[in-house]
């Protein structure tokens, strides 16, 4: 397979090399291995369950140390809200007010989502904004039938010539309604929440990864709310943005693994999923980085509960990191006693859930020291895990790699071979779920930043089937940000309560208690 000069220019303009593209095509041909699950991570088997005394200890430790550290919150926020409204787009396409009533349509299609949406209509934070739009466009709106009103309401929300919510960044949609019709976006809620735990010396830093086309919208929103948020939190906000890099896009191929071409003959490249953001995360500089998705926020009355467990996770990170750094300094000095080597190995096993090689005891002391340094000197992440309530997505597992190393990993269902009964049974026995609630330590014991792109398991990528222009294609997603992109970090899982996990995957999630004032 060869590329034309025009192809080569297109590849170079994206910041990619020809070899990278050839390697991506080879992955499509050879396929990617499934994760090899050993067992689910459960309480006392990879997941810590802390009592009140331990929780308070870690919170106090974080409070004592935080003003001596640089802290940042990293929020992936680049997605448009299209999927939030999927069932409403379907409704607009398929419903005809001339042929049946809205109730008949809902019953005929057994459409529970649509039923919940219309029953809860006045509780949505955007209700009055949509009503104001409708009243301006249709002065007789209140005189129309319920079916006509229902159809027009959804149209006003989603039509590109009206409010166009489906093409809006999720972070800037109306998420919560407070008293006197004061509306708050997810972006604004992240600022209020962050001030409760990631503020140091009266300054709060956040970094959002967004689509470049939405930069002005986010900047305008921050300008609108900056004074209000700073006054209420007594904190100054340092907000920065970045975009998913074009150089992380991957080539699309046909079902026969040939480069997929657009109608104009150019190569089709696609964004490679949130795993591409490991590059953005690597560009940031802080002692502690909180990672949380844009749509996982709550109304203000629940924020103290959420902040409590963020502090807990950060306190745990600090304790582990402090001890790790002491051991690494000791290993650098050399001349360790047998007992000291055993102590460090037991720390790795008991406190960091690192599986030590069964051959370790046979190593000469020199190689034992090298082995321990290699295991300890890595980025560290402490991840909150919630009890599995049937949510789709990834979970915590013990995984064996191709070198027979066993480690704790966050694994997506798509990475698991569900045709293999043993693997499927392990998946079904998982007790906990990944809410994307991470606290990351990205400096080494010498205070230097790790290059975290070197800790990616590149074989943990995904191949997915898509369509474009009515044609089938295969797409390549890079290892997920908190999945394969952090596969070679040291990982600690801690159980946290369900109140910390309140994502808005569909618009109806906004009707749940953590998103409602009353």
C-alpha cells in the first residue's frame, strides 16, 4: 500500500508521520487483544473500604498539606450534547402530529424515556428558556393542543435555527435551576465544586479540554459568571483550555482494511477518543491533579458530600506518595538491609496493590533494588469506585498482561471477550463501577514531572464500527484516558458513595435528585 504525494501532505499537515499511519492500518489488520481478566477487584481484594476514622485522617492530611502543593482540576469537556437528546431527535424524526396524539405515540412505541421527559417537563432547568422562545415564535402557543405543544417544545430545543441544544457543548447547557430562575451550567458547577477542595491559597485552577469551535462560548460563560463565583467562594479562578490534538487523530479504514476516502478522494481521519487527552494531561504541571468528567456535577446542597470524598482520595494519594518518595530516596542511597528490602516489598504489596514477581526472592540484592525502584518510581493514581448499580461502562479488575504481570486496571466492557465464558463470568461478578473520579500524582521523588505518555499500554486500544456518508468503516480509538493510557501507573482503588457519581448521559438524568433543588 502506498500513499500519493497529496496523501502524504495531508498526513503531515495533521502532525502525523507516514509510519504512524501504516502502523494504525496494521492494527486494523491484525486486531487488538482483549484484556485478560484474572478476577474482579472487590472490597479487600484490590478495593479499600475505609472507616470513619480513616476517612477523617486522610481529609485532615490533605487539609494540612494542600497549601504547600500546586493543585489542578482536569475536566474533559469536549463533547457535544447530541447523545443527551438522542431519543428526542428520534421523536422529531418519527412523530407526526397530524396522524396521532402524543399519548398514542408514546404508548404505541412504549417510549418510557419520552414519557418521563414530558411528565417532568417543568422540572428541567431549561423549561422557561424554551417557553420564552416558543412564546416569541408562536404567540398562540398556549392555545395549541398538548400534542402540538409537545412537538414544538422539542423542536425549539433542538432545531439549529432555534436553541440548538444538541450541537451545544454539554458543559454549557442549562444543568441546574436555583431560586428566581437562576440557571447554572455544568461548567459553572465545576468551579463552585472545585473551590471546596482544589483551592490553594485562595486560588483555584481548572483546565478544560474543549472543542476549538467552542472556545469563545466557554470564554464568554466564564466572563459572565467570574465575579459571582469568586465572590461566593472567596477564591480567584485560573481557568485554562486546550483542544484534542489533531496529531492524535487516527485513520479510518474500509471493512477490508483499506484507507477510507472522502468523496473528494482525501483520507478520512477521526478523533481517537478520550485517550488522546493523555497528551493534554501531560502538558499540565501540578503536584496533584483531580480528574472528573464535565457532566458529573450536583446542585449546591450536595457539594460538601462530593468534596469530602475528593479530599479523602487526595489525602490517600499524599500519604502513599510521601512514603513512596522516602523509600525511593533510601533505594538511591543503597546498602539496604534485608529487612528494609522486605519492608519496601511489603509496602508495594499491601499498600499499593502491586504484585511482586514470585522470582523476586531469588534476585541478587542489586537487582532487587532495581526492581523495587522500577515498581515504585511511576505516576500514582487513587481512583474512587462506586458500587455497581447497573451503569454501562468500565470497572476495576485484576488483569494479566502479555508478560504475565498482574495489576489493577480500569477496564471497559468493550475490552473484554464476552464470548469467553470465564471472562464473561468475571465481568458479571464485578461489584464496583468506575465513576471517573481520579486524583493523580504526576511528579517523581525528585520533583520532576513524569512523561506520562510513556506509561500507556498501546495494545489497550479499541476498534469500532462506524458509518459515514452511508458507508461502513472501521475506526481506531486510542487506549482510554483512565484505561490503557494509565495502565502502567501505580493504582489504588478506594470505595466512595454513589452521591459522588451523578453523570448526565441523557437529558432525563437532570430529573434525578442530585440535579434538583427541591
